[in-house]
């Protein structure tokens, strides 16, 4: 996670978001973590801001979401349940 640019130039504002997630769905969670860390300091942020950091990391990696999907698919195969029919093609805007 970035602490900001070391050298400010005309390109700083253009390229600043390259090392953050501010333009993604995880931007607000990243800011929550940085707000918490700025209140307590870098040393205490490891302990005091642990939940915010975990939420942010989950948003970026989607590790728990993928793990849950894999477990649900394994359970479906184990129970030998059929998969649902896909929606009709024009229901999601394609022809």
C-alpha cells in the first residue's frame, strides 16, 4: 500500500491512482483503512486497524468469495443436484 508520491511532478495527479484502488469498488475500504491508520499511527495500525485491513484485502483479492463458491460447487456435485438452466439469451441484452 502506498504512502504517496516521493517526487511531485505534473504527472503526479495523472498517475497517482496507479498504485491505489481509488477508482475501483474497493476505494472506500482502502480509505477506511488509511483513515484508521492515520488516527492511530503506523505501529498501532497493525492491531487497531486489523478489521479494516482485512475487509480491504478481501475486496481486492476476493479470496473468501472464491473459496465459498468452490465449496458450494463441491457440495452441489456431492449431492448430485443439477445446475440451474441459464436464462434465455435475450434476458441479459444479447441476441
